């Protein structure tokens, strides 16, 4: 926590393509109060939106949450602060597996953005999409694969690739912005 009691993310920055790094600095999170676990975990990717606006995926829980949620934080001030922006996925009783969401990743697809989220534990992966730069998200729907730690990439030809694991390493490919997947 910073001196004002806000949660922080310890960060490092490179200005020379990762050959050297600045001293660590703390980025305060401006967000609703954290829940019972009291921790947040940035995971995988920072997405540039435009100008000085970047989105960061973080999972954790807020006061009142029973499970982790996948959250989007936004910075517009050169990473001096990260502000809670939206929730990409949150467990609810309609989701068949009673776990929270973690290990989120996203990529910009040719028509917008897609986000794939993991359901904690060895359960199916889920996905959700945002078409307004992360301000709102669609309802989660099941992704056609079970595993952990999804990693997304949009290739130059527009194909979206999702790698995920355990057991083994698997890959899924979408030629239509994540609407359908081929494993």
C-alpha cells in the first residue's frame, strides 16, 4: 500500500528494448475497496488504446465478492496511477463452476477486442468481448477448451490465436474475431 492506504503495483520500465531497467516504482491503484483476500494481481498484458491511454488486466476481489473477478484498469497519465475502469468477468450462479476468474488476457481483433478469461481451477475457459475499448463487456460464455493461463495474439492476417495449457499446451484459432474457434 502507498502512504494513503491505496493498493500499489510494483513496476519497472525499460527505455531500450529491455536491455536495462529503471529502478522500481509503485503505481497506486484507484479502485473500490479490496475484498477479503486484499490482493490484486496484474496478469499478462498491457493494451495501448490511443494517445496516453492504456488498459491493464488485473484480477482480485473487491468488498462483497465471493470470488476473484477479472478487472480492467486504465491509465491516462503515463502510468503514475491506474484507475479501476470495468469488470471483464465476475462469477455468478449462472456459471456452472463455482470459482472466480483469473489469468486474463486480451488482444485487439480486426473488429474490436476480445478477452478470454480463465475460471479458477481446472474448468473450461470463458470469454467475453468489449467493443468500446474496455468500458463494457459482454456476458461471459464458455470457450471451447479446458485449461489454464490463456495467452492471446492477433496475427497480421487477422487470425486470433489462443494458447492455453495443463495438461500439455493447446492452441485454438479463430478466423472471425473470436466468434468460433478451431482447436
